C-alpha cells in the first residue's frame, strides 16, 4: 500500500513526487494520471510543440524509467472519481480502491468551454490543453486557411503567432476593449498588439460571438455582437481555464475558486495537500489562484517538505513567460492593484515596472532578461528602486541591485 498518493499527471504532481524522492523519502508512492500519459509539460503545446520544433518525447518531464527506478507506481488513463476521506481511500474510474495516508491533489485546470447552446453542432472548434489537441490543429495549419481565435490572452496570442508562421490568415476576437486586460497594463498590451499587427494578425476588440450562422459547407460563419459576419475554416478557443475541484468539493473540502489550502499547502483536511492550478492559497491577505508553471513547481515542492514534517510557508514571487513571434515576455510578481507603470527602454529591450503606490510589485520584460532577473531579485528582497532610476538608461540595472542592498 502506498503511503502517499498524488492525483494528476501535470507539473504539480510531478514536482511533488520528485521533490519527495530528492528529500530522501523512500516509501512507495502512487501517481494517478487521468490522461493516458506519464506527466508532461503544457507550455510547449502553444509554442514549440505546436510549431513542430519540439519532439513529443521532449514534452515528458522524465521517461518511464525514472518512475520505475524511483519506485513510483504510475497509473495512467484513470480518473479518480471519488475521495473517501473517512476511509482514507480513493476510488478510480475502474472501481479500483486505493488507500492512502497522505493524499496530494494536483488536479490542475481545464479549458473554459463555449456554452453548449452557442457551440452545439459547430465543426472545427478547437481548444489547447492536452497533447491530443495538437495534431488536429497542426493539420489545419498546413492548409493555410482562415482561423479565428476567440480570446486575446496569452494562449490566444501564442497560437496566433504560431499560426502566422504557417501562413494562416488569423483574426483574434477579444471581448474586452483590449487584449491582455486580465493580466497586463495597457502600455504592455499595446506594445504586444503592435507586434501582432506588424505580423499580419487582425485583432477585433470589444467583439464577441452573438451566434453561429448556418453554412452549406464545412466552414464557420459567425455573427458578432456588432452584427458583423465573419467566416473561418476553423476556430481556436482561448477564453481561460477553470480549476478541477469537483472531487475535492464532493469530498467536502473547502473550495473558493479552487481548493483552499493554507500557507503550508494543506487543504481543510490535514492529510490532504494540494498545489498548482487547482488551488486557492493565501497571498498578501488575499486568496489567489495562479495558473503558471512557477507556481505549480514551487508550491508542490513546499507541499513535499511539509508532508515530511517541515513548516515551509509558501509565499512566492510568481513568475511566468510567454513566447510570441520574436519576443519573449517574462513576468515577475503580481501586478494586482497597481497604481503606476514605468517604462524602461533601450535598443529592442523593454521593461515595465509596476508600482502600488510607492512599492514595486511586478516587472514585465520584453526581450530583456536582465530587467526580469533584477526585478525578480528586488521583489524577492522586497526592495523598491526609485522610478527615476528605472526610466533612466544611465543607471545600470545590476548596479541598482547592488546599491539598493
Ligand atoms: C497551452 C498552454 C500553454 C501554457 N503556457 C504557459 C507558459 O508559457 N508559462 C507558464 O508559466 N504556464 C503556462 N501554462 C500553464 C501551465 O501549464 C500550468 O500552470 C501548469 O500545467 C499547472 O500544472 P498542474 O499540475 O497544476 O495542472 P495540469 O498541468 O492541468 O495537470 C493536472 C492533471 O491532472 C489530471 N486530473 C485532473 N483531475 C483528475 C482526476 N480526478 N483523476 C486523475 N487525474 C486528474 C488532468 O487530466 C491533468 O493531466 C500553459 C498552459 C497551457 C494549457
């Protein structure tokens, strides 16, 4: 019988079990993957794997041999349908029952779907979440036809950039007044928008789907909220994700836009830990949920330490990246509640420094890894540079880091 069971074959569970082993934990571990794969990384699905520059084998964090060597039992293609907390058991889809002493939930999130009454019967609407989603999309790309992407967030923008690379005609529909409304300031969104427009992406803001209209062939005909008719051969929907909380909810764990954990990554049941996209955790007197790799890794690793009896309080400086055309955007910190943004620019490097009143809270850097690194360090040290130094190119960033110590 495994002492520890991790549910979910994503970044969070993988980081959790790897960390347990690297900390010297030797007892049996079981890992239940709902998908028919050993754990793999998702970011390349909208980047290098989509474009064809990364082989499928490279998506997996480790080959099967790693799990065999580490005495980790991997059960693939099985959804856990129930957690029975009273018996400390989980029940799989195939009715198999497994006992645990400690349970870890790395259930992740899933794509937010278009409402059924809108999309029912419409062909060629694609989502990007799992390996299996990609082959359908790359097949469409090869025909170089007309694509409409719903949603101007990171996934929509990354897919647009790959699709343009294949010569596909791309239009993004964004329901808000601008792209990246949820994540970035207007000045950053405008910068990224410009790059997309220069590369031939059409962006329609304040635009949503009112309904799909009938077509005689296999194409898609949309009527927008502005009563404009648009045609596409296929669509990719990137309208966000929602956390997988159902089995935790049914087991009576506390849920609030995610499975609620404390700063030790423990759920409302002391024998159940959780981390990654499926989790809401305390951060600056708030309860937040993040959907990024950095959070899935660091929170899960903190959970491993705490499972083994340490008292690690998870208080991250969140980080994220996105690749679009020839730009790499790197983000450190969270910009929620920012009051000012300062722009630092030299050559092709741009960074945007978010302040809440007089405190630095986040940095977004475009093709500027040095600003990202220095910004992240300053955030970790809880130091704030003067905005004059930020906008002045005369002040070397590394010097700023040294002086501010
Ligand atoms: C296309 C794409 C691009 C991305 N790009 C970036 C990026 O550039 N940078 C970045 O930082 N982040 C990026 N992300 C986000 C990042 O991939 C996620 O934050 C990360 O994967 C979270 O890991 P996780 O383990 O919490 O969840 P997931 O990766 O979602 O894994 C959860 C797993 O649990 C399984 N599961 C759920 N319920 C059950 C159950 N009941 N039984 C068994 N298994 C179950 C799911 O099937 C899934 O396999 C991207 C995500 C996507 C989809």
